[in-house]
C-alpha cells in the first residue's frame, strides 16, 4: 500500500511539473557564476524547486543522523551509569 501511495505521489508530482512547464513556456536567460543558460521559465522553476527539495532532504538526513548518533552515545552513557550503580549497590 505504501509503495502504491509513493508511486501515486510521484505521478502526481510529475503531472504538476509538466503543467507548470507547459503554462510557463517563456524563454529566460539564467546567469550562473560560471555559465549562461537559456531555458523555459517552467523548466527553470521545476529544476529550482527540485534542487531545493533535495538540499532540504540532505540537511534533514544529516540532522537525523546526528540525533541518532547522540542517542547512541546517551544510551551507552546510561548503561555505564547503571552498571556503576549496580556495582555500588552490591557492596
């Protein structure tokens, strides 16, 4: 079911991207620091949105990885503290 919903959302996103590209067919010049590109406005919008989504996803993945790493460190520290308390209680 989740695979179906994922594929459906991709199809809907592709349809929206196609509609945006079709409605914004004007040509624009994109000047980057190292190149100059000519593209339609719709394609430029879709590419910019996609790049932004991918960068946001990358940032979130790094953030979640840091949280998981910290959680592992905290669990190890808790385990060590519990072992110390048990060993002191046994005395």
